[in-house]
């Protein structure tokens, strides 16, 4: 998908997504091409010992859960690893989102040199982890930037 935005909108977007070290091009309009990579961990029945939560499936930008969220209790730390093109991605902002009625919880962590981030999930229920990686679009005639969006939806233990 392609998007076009003003320099000001681009700066707001970069700040909102926690993307560091990116400055707009000299163009008045910033042109971006983006891709989305989604994962969902579902559960059927009482089996809580599965290992699908940490399976790497080879997406260009991918979030992998190190701990099984089904076994987690409120306040436990969820450990995730972020990969870009199969390599751990350091310095990447990861958001955790949870909604309970009108209450929205948003957590933020940054990956270390191994692409690992830690988030303390205080609520049970459905969580969405998400991250955005942005880089200049090399060799692109119709885009200045390319972004990769990854999200992983799962439910913590109840």
C-alpha cells in the first residue's frame, strides 16, 4: 500500500510510532510504501502447554513471543523478540495494547541488541503487540520510505 503525507504529518507519525533517527526528505510530501505482517495465537480447549507462541514463521518483520501468554498471570513479564529479515532488530519500539471497556492500557518497550523487549502485562485478556520499522526506500521511483508493520494478538491466562 502507498501513502503520501506532508512533512509535518510525517514527523508526527514518526514520533507517535517511536521511530528514532529518521528525518523527512527535502520533498514537501513524504511518500511511503508499507506492508503489514499479522500473527494471532488462538487456543482451543484446555491445552496450555503448546509451543506455537514462539514459532518463527519467516515474516519480513516478525514478533516472536518467548513466553507462553496462556500461562501468564497479571503482572508477569512478557518477553518478545523482534526480527527484521530473519535478524534480531535492536532499538525497536514495541507497543502492548489492552482494552477493558473504556480503559485503554498502552505499554512501550525498546528492544535490546538481541532484539528482545520486556513488557509487564498487568491485565488478563486480549493483548496486541505491535511495532513499525521504517527505512528509506532504495531504488523506488514512487516512494521515499518503506515501512513494515507487525502485530501479534493473543490472550493472557485467565
